[in-house]
């Protein structure tokens, strides 16, 4: 048995071997110690739901899960003997990394719940196996020397750069922390992987050059294309290449960008390796040149299968997002993060970040998509906070360049709101790439042709509308039959969900059943949808009242209202001129005169006098009615009763006055007025005191009049208090009241003291206080 506290690579065990059971001492890691067990390779889920294929997949997946569970249950030494020396195990694990469905593959949507459960079981078992393979120390007794562990995994190809990339794209969602620890331990114990990563970056750049060559394009920094011979045909482009070549190119580019983005997101330390090869500048140039050409080909080429065109468009949009996120990760971990952490050479990192942004300005397509998802203004704001000595002229130039780029397409930037992600997916769900769904980026970025203005369609959902638009650009609305078909398709897979809930999901995701199924299975629905009851029934349509019962017209209920009358006099209805009728007949028709004659006959009999017997009532002859001959003008009003003037005053005439010509002397004689009138006037007049009144009394009356006037105007005077303009001693500060009093005194000092002496002197003289 193995000795305790000794690493596995130094342990030796004694076991009975051979037919005779002879004991033999051998290292703990030895090929003879592995168990004879055949691990079957993995096969992806069937695309159709035929019973035979589903049964075959379930049986195949059961074999894999049982074998991997058996492997995980082995002791530490037995596990590593099986991992290192069993080739069938490595083939099984490699087959899963190669053929496991990604998020955009049709097979990522299981055809039945049983297939989905089996896929999750296989997915979990494979991840747990790789997790144990990346751990060199399980306990104090079970561990491998770190250097030996690095040699084992490197020399036996248990891990390599392609496997690590596939692990990130398959298990990154929900398991990012575990995966980060795995990869960090692998690179720490075996630094040779950094050299392999360096070569892998060169291969990725060659992939981008190959795609450009396939499209007949070339960007700055790419390998020069050999000149064509005169006799050779022209270079193929995305519009002229075969349809299968275009499909392969889009799938290849999508898989490459998705994998690299997932790897950089899980293991940020690799960003420095990519940065050393100027990967960011090459990526921006590739995006600016290749992406519009590929988009145009996918959009404008004629596809027999429209679903294939929609799938390609969804992958192109997904690729665009991954490329933008790659650029953001490289900038964040190589430039922005050291600045925020306060590194020593902070000015070098600031200069490098600004240089990258300046390089983006000519690449307008890439610049706009990057700014739409990760606003450059926010990064510059962080720089200004972390590095106050930032050149404002340079930052203003960058921001103005971004604004000019948006103005060049005729629309403004819209904030990107990422879809909700389930960070607690763990090992129970299959985590594809970061988006893990058919619409991970399919609904965020749309087509922007050069020279086009206005808003552009956004994403794979918008592509569905774009493909079904007419020449005038009007979107095609979904019909009732298509809606029922979508509901039936979703309920076949998810029968426990209510139709009302599914209708809300379809409306949220632009009636894309694939997106709805994907988000429901991955539990990544929009927050508004999570609040709904999943068993919500379909809302009952309220039947609208009939139009005839709700109509309102001025001709309702007339003799020709056919909506309310069963029978109409058709003799009164004719079209055009009435037949058998002439103008003379119309003029000679005196029927209306005969109708009016009966009315006026009642006015012919006039009775001057009616004799009423005592036994008869006057009401029979309308005798109690109003008598028009009676004048009741003066019945109530007492004319002249309330007049103040007496008879004598009415009859009085103006007193006699001698004309001035007949008067004696040069001075006119003053006639005395009526003595009684003068006495009345004297009595009614206010007795004026010719002596100077008390000034205090005058001030009180003026104050009363002022208060009355202010009360009428709604003015509320401030509470009376003694003004204090002296305040505290100098240096101790003054209160608010003192400052206000000083200000009022300065403003109104002309009204008091000696500042208005002439006016006050005139006032006193007018009042008689000063003898003139």
C-alpha cells in the first residue's frame, strides 16, 4: 500500500501480479495498475426526435456517465493511473470537447426532456473529471509534486491550449470561478503552456488572414496577398463564393471568436500574451474590413432555406459582439486595470490606452459598435479620476471623434442593456459560451451599411423582420395562424407552461420560439417575465360590441333607419327624379294648404259675451286666465314713496339774483345763501382744529391708515422688533439679523436723519410748525 505523506510520484506499491499471484513492487503510477475498461466516445444529441435515435443516445450517454462516475470514485493513485495510461478515456473526453453542442448549434435545444437530462448528466461528469485532472493536491495524503504534476499533464497531453479553449467555451457559464482556478493552476505548475499560448495567438492571427483572403480582402498588418496571374480567374468574394463556403466561413469565424472571448474572460492573465502580438489593432482592422462584407453577403444573397440565412445572420451578430468584448477585455486587463490599481508606471498605461483609442478613430464601424456597448466616455472619465494630469485637449479630441462618427451615420448612441444571466447555473446545466443562447448577441447589434442613416435593425430578431420586409421597408406582422404554430411548437417541449405566459415571452423576444425555449431552459428570462405566473392561462378576448349597436347618428330612429326598423315605406324612396311627376303637378299640389286649413278653422269663431250661469264654473270658459286688458303696473311699486325730496324742494325755484349790469357800485354784491342751508352745512362739516395737532397722534393715525392699506393689499408686515445695527464687537462675527438691519438702514437712510433736511423743513412749514 502507499505510504502516507509521500507524493504520488514517489510512492511505490506492492501488489500481486500474474497468474500465480506473485507480489511485485512497482511505482504508484504504472501502466500495469490501470483497470481494463473501455470508455465509449461521445455522440451529440440527435437533431430529430425519432424514438430510435433518442433511445440510442440515451443508452450511449448512460454508458459514459456510468464510466466517468466509476472513474471519479477511484482512489487518488488509481485515478491517475487510469487518466495517464488509458487512451480510451482520453478519446472519450476529447470527443466531448469536439462534438458537444455550443449555444448557437441546433442540437443545443434538446428534442425531449429525457435527452436534456442525459446531456446535463454527461456534461457534469465530464467537467468533474477535468476538474480532478487539474488538481494536483486533493488532501494532505493525496497529492503530486507540483513540478511532476506539470510534466505529467504536459507530456501526456492531458491538457493543451485547444482543450483549455474548449473547456472555457463549454463550461464557462456558471462555473467561471472553478474554471479560472483550474487554468491558473495548470499555467502555474507548467509555464510551458505560455509558450504554447504564444504560438496559438500567431495561429489565430493567421486564421484572420485566411478569412480575409477567402473574401478577397486585405487589412493593415495582414500578410500580403500574392498578385494574381492574368490567366487566373478573379479572387472570390463573400458575394461570389459558393454558399457552402460562405456557411463554413461564418461558422469558423463564429467558433473562433466565441472561443477566444470565453478564454480571455475566464483567464485574464492571457491578455498580456495577446497584447504582445498587437492583437487588438489587428482585430479592429479585421472588424472594419471583413464584417461589413460578410454581413452584406448574408443579407443580400439568395438562400433557398430561409432558416439557414437566419441562422447565419444570428452567428454573424454573435461574432460581432464577441469581437467587441475581446477588445474590451484586452484594454481592461492590459491598460485600464493597472491604472485603477495604481501601478508604478501609470503614465505609460494611460498613454497606451489613449493611443489605442486614437487608433480606433479611423475604424468607424468598429468604433461605433465598441462605443455602443462600452462607452469610451466612461473610460475617459475613469482615467480623469485616476490620473488628474490627463491632457484635456487629447481627451476632447477623442470624444469629439466619437461624436463625429455617430453623426456620420445620422443617429445617436443607444445604451446597450445586456440580457440577464444566471450566475448560479453551476454544474447542473450545460454552460455553453457566455451567451449560451441563440440570441446571446443576436438581439443587440444590427446592420449598419455605409451611408445609411437613422435607426438600424438590431440583432437576429431584427434580421427575421428584415428578411420578411417588402421593398418599402414595412415590417410584416405575425398572423394568428403563425402565432398558434409557435405556441404549439413551444408547448410540445414545455407542456407545463401556460399559454398566457408563453405569449408574453414571445412578445418580449420578437416571436422567436428558439429564443424563448433557450431562455426558459437556461432560466435567463427577462426580469419582467420572471414575475409572471408560468401557468398563466391565455387571456380571454373581450368581444367588441357590434358596430350597429354602438353607432350614433343624427338620423337614428327616423322613418328611413333600416337598422332599427323592419319595414320602411319604399314609396318614399326613389333614385333620381321621381317617375310620373312634373313641375306643374308639384306646383298644383295644394295638399299642404288643406292640412293647414283645419288648424286655422278653430280661430274663426269669435264670441264677444258669454253668459255664465251660477251653477257653472268660470274655468269652463277660461275666465280665470290672465286678462291682458288689466294694467298691474302700479300694484306693488309705490312710486314716490321712498323719495327723500319733499314737495317744497321740488317746487322751489332758483333764488332771484340781480344781474351784474344793474348792480350799483363797481364791486359785485354777494347774495347771501339760504340761511338754513348754511347752518346745515356748518353742522355737518368736520370741525377743523386750526391749531397744530399732536405729532404723536398724527403718527398713530398715519400708521393706522398704512396698516389698513397693507391689510387690503394682503401684505403682512414683519413682526416689530428693535433694530440692531451695532452688533457684536469686531472679530466675533455678526448675526443674520444685524446684517439685515444694516442693509435696510443703508437702503433707507435718505428717509431719515439729516439726509433729507430740505424736504422735512418744507413739510414742517406746511404743517404750520415753523412760523414763516
